[in-house]
């Protein structure tokens, strides 16, 4: 098999996380909603511990952590769940960015079709949305600002701290899609100005099918979200259904390990990055986005004269990479992220995303460079 370099799509699972999840799937398999016996109590304690572990990453309380199926569902609850509040208050202006994942852009389109005004701020060639543009766009009727933490295609870290400062005097809710940065870039998400944070387990070496929406209280009041589904009242009434305890436990442990091992993981990822660039720079690649704002585990590169589809075919026996978001990889379309950054068409068509992690095996980057050079 080729070396897996598509960790922004999904990560391998940590062995300790796998073992813990398996235990609660096969041994301590009780329903956390069953209060009449010890099987249920054991499951309940485990799920509450998992909430504590997830919340600790961003400084949130246990009851501010709502388990979901992943960041896509969390984004939908955070955005569509504010529909009734917008209708009630008359605040129907929403600010976001064209750099966002489709799991944010499409719910925003749904609100737009219901009469809300969605304003997408311009992006620049650094892969950023300017905090000053955000501050200028804020209005008294702004209900929500939704801006991501780390871009899934470029690996560029957005200036979350500056967004929080820009919104210091605003009553608008701030939602951050943190699927790519949660557990990897810790400090920005601890800001109490962030009301809603979306995360996925399978981006932090946990299981697929589990994530969380962190919904912080503001002045002791819960965010005025309304549910998208009904039936059972679980997760504070916002996400009904039997809790998959084994997945929640896996997410909790994965979150805890992210904090515990962050420096070691960062060092390993930076070493992989340096090895990659050392070999690939001879091919004169173009870095898509600001290299200084890029996370240690990912980058987007375009190689002159090379089409990304051809490159992936040529490299399929050496490394597994992608040329965009895994959510839209079933049909190739030019990246909306790179288009929003104003990059020329040829550069976009040649862009590939390389993403790895602390568990990624050694890559023969010189051989990779040699293979790519045959296409130039």
C-alpha cells in the first residue's frame, strides 16, 4: 500500500482509542439512558467523562458539550438551529467566508432561501479572511458569524484571535468550524467569545461517526438553539437518539491525548514537512496560502505544468493524496477555496493536498519528487 498522506480527510485511529472504544462496544455496552441498572450507570459515567475530556481542550464545561455524528451535523445544528432566534429577534444578517467547508456553506444557503441575508467576506491569496473586513461588516442585525479555524484544503490557520477581538462589542453569535484544528492548535479555541465550536472525532485519531458541538453559555444563558430533529430529548434536547457510548468514549480519549501529546506530535509533523519540502522544492512548487500560517501537518502545493489528476495517478503506488476536500472528491470540480483566494485556473487544477500525522510512516520524498518531475 502507498503511504497515506490524506489525514485532512480522515486520520488513522490511535491504538489506545481503538481499545477503549472496543471495550464499550463489546463489554460495557449499556445504554447511557438506562438508569435502573449498573450497565446504564457505567455507560453514563463513561459518557460524562468523555464530555469532560472534550470540554477540557477548549475550556468548556461538561454541559456545554453536545455529542453529534461529526462536525457536519454540528455545523447544521449551530447554523440552522438559530433560525427561530433570527425570526424572533429580527436579526437575520449572517457573515461567513467563501473559504468555508460545504458543511457550513450549504446550511447558510438554506437559511438564505428562507429570507436571511448571508454575506461572504472576501478571501485573499494568503488563504485568510481579513479581521478588519469582519469588523466593518458587523451590523446591529447580525445574528451569526461563522468562520473556520483551519482550512481543510490548504491547512492555513485562520486568525481566530483577531476575529474574537473584532467581535468584542457585537452581540452576534460566533461559530467556529474547528474540524481541522481542534486538538492541534489549542489556544484560539479557548476564547470565551466563541459561542459554538464544531469538531469531528475522525480528524483527531478517534472513531468516525462521532463529533461534538460545544455550545458555550453567555452570561449564564444557553445559546438559543432549537433542534433539527425530535424524539427522546437527549443531548440537552438538541440531538435525540441513543448515544453511541463507545464512540463518545473514543472521542473523549482522543481529545485528551491531543493535549497530552501535542508537542511530541507537532515535532514529528514538522520533521515530515521539512523532509517533504527539502525534496520537493527542486520542482519549484507554488505554495497555496501563506506558508507561515500553515499547520505543521498539511500543505497545498501546485507544481508548474502538472495536472493534479495526472499527478495522483502517477503517485498512486507511492503516496495517497487528494486534490481537494474528501466530501466532494467523487466528482472533480475546481476548488472553491482556491478560487476564492484568487488563484489562476492552471494553478488550481495543479493543486494537491498533502496531509500527514504523527503516525505516518516514513516517506521516500526523493522518489516522490522524481516521479513528479517526469510530469513536468
